[in-house]
C-alpha cells in the first residue's frame, strides 16, 4: 500500500482495478480493510477503486486534531489531487457516508455519482436509544447467546462510540446474528480496538466527530448529484434514509432486506450488484437525473 504525506497527516491508500474511478470511504473504528476483503475485489473487476484510511484510522497517521467533516473533506481533496483524479463516483458507509455527503456538497463538480450506505444524521433524526430500536431485543438475545455478557444499558444512545465498541468486542455484531462475519476479520480486532481507544483519548476526535454543521437540510437541498441511498432493513438509521430521500432532489432509496448497519461486509455481493446497477444505469442516462423512488426489495439478479 502507498501513502500521501501532507504537512498535517499521512494518508494510507490502496488502488485496485481499471475503469471509471470509484472512491470507497469507511466508517469510524474501521479502515480500508472494511472494503478490501469483500466488495472491493468484486468492484475492481469493472472500476478503478480508491480506498484509504481516514486520518486516525488504519495505517494513516493520528494527528492531535483535525477530525471534523471539513478536514476530512480536505484530506480527500488532497488525495484526489495527488493521484490526478479530477472526478469520481463516491461511496461512503456510516461516518464515511457523512464525509461523502459533505464532500459532494462542497465539491459537486468532482462527484459523478454519490452512494450513501447506512449513515445517521442528527439533523434528520433524533438520538435513538437501544430500547427504542425495534430490533434491539432480538440483537441482544443473539449477542448473549454467543457469550457477550457486558451489554450496554437499554437506555444507551446508539452512537458511533457504541457501534464501534460492540463491533470490535464480539464476532456476531455485523448482521445481528444472521452471519458469522466480524469486523475482527477486517483487521479491526484487538489492535484496532487499541488504536480506536487511543484516538478517543489522545486527540480531539471524540468532540470533532460530533460536528455535523455541514449536513443540515439547507445544505442537503443543494446536492443535485445522482444519489443512491442504501440502508439495511434492520438498521436504526432508517429515519435518516427517509429524510435524505426527501431533501436530496436527485436520489433513490434501496432497503436491503434482512440486513443491519454493516450490510456492505455481510452481503458484499448484494452491495456490489446494487452499486453496479445504479452506476451502469447512470452511465446509460448520461446527465439525466435518477428516478426518485424507494425499493424495499431487490430483483433476483441483484442477490449475492
């Protein structure tokens, strides 16, 4: 893997495949391995992929400050400039979806198409407690059945810290008991947990991650880029999905059946086929807009 060193940070990145450029942005507590062992290998058959570790994650450096969305966007701009990529399709999962949205809002000329996978925005949905999430009891039973006894309190807010901690604490988190794929298998086990804890204690990241001032309805309405919203049927983020569908004038929503927050690594084939269908369709349409709609099932040809 290669890296870009700027005065502020060293960014670790990896490129695969040939074709139109597609950037994949992981979420908090993860790294580019989130994509590499699943979706990336499939997408690289037809796309030129760029994956990178967000600052403070994976093999990128961990500066003391600079973890807000504006700086995350600036990092991506510098990386694209360094690699000579003027325009690309951008896909982000969870916090990576926020980075993708902010990048598109600030640099619309550099984004051909946008894919947002299971992200949550406070401007579009209030904080959700575990007890308020319809699938929490099912998930809790599954986790206990696989030996995890130190569960969060039912009144805990579902936050990036909670999801990151659980994803690294137990092998069954990724799909609420439906699959035995863990973020541990994505190089985010004990080593990843230690680095995550270091990030929260040694830097200003914990406070800066909370800043979503770039992603308010007034800003979202300005994003006219063709957008695919892909959210898990079991996800706590569905109110955000519906809000984005309302505010993004050129978007469509696909609900992934039987899947939760981490569906891109649990169902990589499914995720790839949905992305390919969307991007191929847009390439066929040229500059025309997407047809706004919600699809709660996917045809058999999309299934992994």
